[in-house]
C-alpha cells in the first residue's frame, strides 16, 4: 500500500484593488499536515503589507472554528467621512405674495395686501449652516484616504443686512422693508411706490419713509414712522407720519396727522394736524392745526374753515369778498382757552351725571332699609357707586387741568397774523385770550395784540 501524501493547510490573502478589504481563506490539512494558526495568518497579512484595520477577533474565531475554504474578512479600512455642504435657511418667503391678508378670526382685509414687510434692525432673516471638513479615512495598508470637504453655501448679502455670528446668521442692519431681489434679501429704508396707492397696493404702513410717485386715492391710508412724500395728490385719503409730510399737487377731503412739517400744493376741505409748520399755496375749508407756523405761500389764500397755529400765521389773503366764515386762532393761550372751554363743558356734564347717580344710590339705600334688595338691584347699586367714584376722580382731574391752564394763560406771547394783501370781514381772529370779529377789510397789515386788544399795523 502506497504512503499517503502529507498536505499542509494553505493560507490565502486576497486584497481588493482599492485596498479597502482583505479576505482570508485557508485549506484543510491532510494526512497529518500542519494546520492553520493565528500566528501564520498574521504573518501572511504582514507579507501582503496589511497593517491597518485587522479584524483579529474574527480571525481567531475563524481559526478556532476551523472554517476551511471560506472567505473571511480579515481586515477592513476606515472609510473617509465626507464633509457636509453648507446651506441657507430663510425665515421669510423669497417670493412676493400680493393678496388680501386674513386675520386670526378669518376676516379678510382687502386693503391690506401685504405689500410691505416691515422689519426692525437686529431681526434674523436667515440661518446659515457652515460646511463641515469631514474626516479622512485609512486603507488596510495604513495609508490615509482623503475625504471630500463640504462646500460653503452661496450667500449674498444685500444692502441693509449684515452677516453676523461668525457667518452663521443674516440679520436686518436697519429698519425698513424686507425685499428679495437678485438672489439676496435687502432692507430698504425708503419704500418707493412707483404708481398710485389704490386697490393695487392697498394701505401702506411702513416703518421707514414712503415716496409715492403717483397719488393716494379715496379710502386708502399711508402711515410712516418717518417721512411721506406724495408726488401727486391725495383725495379722500389719510396720511400719518412721525416725520414730515409733502404732497406736491395738493389734498382734497383728506386727513393728515404728522409730528413734523407739512408741505402741500393746495389744501381743500381737509383736516391737517402737525407738530411743526404747515405750508400750502392755498387753504380752502377744512380744519388746520400747526404746532409752529401756518404759512399760505404762493397764492397765499386762507378761506373758510378753522385754522390754529401756536406761533404765527402768514398769508396774502384771509377770508373772501363774500365774507366766508373763517376762524383764525393763534398762540398756545388761544388753544388753552379752547381746552378750558371744553373742560368747563365736560365738568358740567359729569356733575349732572354724578347727581343722577347720587339719586339712584339714595333710592336704593332707602329701599334696602325696608327689605333685602334683589340681586339685580344690588348689582345696580354697586355699578352706580363704582361709576360715581370714577366720575369723582375724572372731575378732580379736569379741575386740576383747569388750574394748570389758568397759570399758563398768565404768560404772554408776541404773536401776529401777517397779511400781504387783505383780510376780509367774516374772519374771526383769536390771538391768545383776545378776540376780534372783523367788520371791515384790512389791507397789507399785521394783526397783533396790544394792551389786551387785537390791533392792525401796516406791514
């Protein structure tokens, strides 16, 4: 009988082309051949230059379990971790949606179209996620495998915005209107309306200045925390500004309320209240209050209506040849006198109501002595007492204000109404506490107060 050949276990290490994995296989020994061992496997790996990611526990287990003729993963690379690209998340829509705004009650305001997006300085506009570097890997030969680094997001910074917090946030740098154009958000400090304020724009309520290239139409309102400039006219409109108001053509049946100066082309049948000067070529009808001077420039006509200025009034013509009723009130004292008259009237009304409530309380108190009042009468008594105490406090406050007015009226002001051409009968002048109803036409004169009376002097 022939002697059987001794066959030792053969170890094979296969490596993929990218050097990311190494597989181990070993054959079964025969006829007393030498079996596989962990040490021999490790030597085989070293001979193949495998030095990283060796799965020693898996190798030991495979050898101990005598897993002949199997492909066993003996080494595995560390794959690189690619970086993440940067991104931009906007807190506001990039498209402009012009549509009626619905409130929380489901009611739609057809004059609020969302044309303006007011934003204050410091308000976040966008959040920027910075790219990450990632982490390099290592193949089974121990060589570093570079990762793909993240790419920064494209970030455009428009005027009126700032990049802050180490490039991770875009905020508004100024107060204004937030708009998206040319791939970036901008904050415009001046809102420009290229046409009219009408059904196409809705009402305008803006934190900055507003310029209207056209006109403001009936039933619409423009509100600004700064200045308003209307290149056209305002007809049946409302303008309100914390700064100045300018309407180049003029206003009709409109209302203006501003903290600065008012400049108008003309003013007809309108209400204007200004803490500064009010200037127009003509004033016809309406009610005008100027915290400083009231000036009728150009044609210089003031005709019909009620006009109050805390400083001086200048005009070419006041009143008309048909004796149109025109009231001119000049000076803080004159305004205080009107307030005093209003307070006197209000106190009388409150005194009457106070007495009525007193009678109700007296009647209910007498009834309570006879029998217990029903709940509704007790409620009436409580309400009457509460309202009486409230009225008492309001009367006291009004009387204190009257005392303040009386002290202020003791002060005198050097004020005048200057008329370049003429002032007609039908005009009623009040300068501080002095009053005069004109009976005759006065020409080229200045009305002022001397010794408590209004007198006319040549200009």
